[in-house]
């Protein structure tokens, strides 16, 4: 088709044009054989579709469609729940990591429970390496104390 008014002809056929524009397209159709042919094709296609019989879907096909729709819906809910869980975890991590030393016991100058447990040396020190364990515990305490002051 060589005419650039095909979209107007389609809109005319679908009844989407105001009356004034429709009249202009009708005048164009009287002069343009390509647009008249396209309009005839559109009308022929519509009548072929209208004459085609519609088969009724079997009960099994309707049940399968219903199950597939429910699975797709549930998959979307599960995907959304996953995203919301990830977002909640990210917010929680940002709060916990972003402001160390400002919540709970730590703000009162006392060590947190996890910090105390991590830095407390074992009650019983072995004879052959106990000093290494004690040195490691002291290093951890010094390191954690330095990071909690920052």
C-alpha cells in the first residue's frame, strides 16, 4: 500500500474518528483505490471471524485453565513475598550495621551480650597454648572496643 492514511482508515473502520474526520476519510476513500481495498479487506476479515463457529471448551480444559491461573497467581504472590522479605532484611541490616553502639545496652556504656561472649577468655586455660588463646581473646576485645567507639 502506498498511501500514508492507513491508520486513519483503520480508525474509521473501528468507528474511532469524530464525524468531521470520518467525512474526510470517506472523501479520501472515493479517490484512493489502495485505501478502499484495505477497507474491503478489514470488512472481509471481520465477517469471516463472525461466521466462524466458536467451540465450547471442555470441562477438563476449563479446570486446567483454572488451575493454571491459580498457580500463576500464587507464583506472583510468592515472588512478591520474596521481594518484600529481601527488602525487610536489607532495612534491618542497614539499621543494625549503620548505627553500631547506639541501641540498647551499648548506648549506656556497657558491652553487648555478644561482645562479652566473644571476648571473654575461656575459664580453663590449657598449659600448652593457653597464652595464645588469651592473646587472641585480648586482641578481639581490643578490636571490638575500638570499632564500637567509632
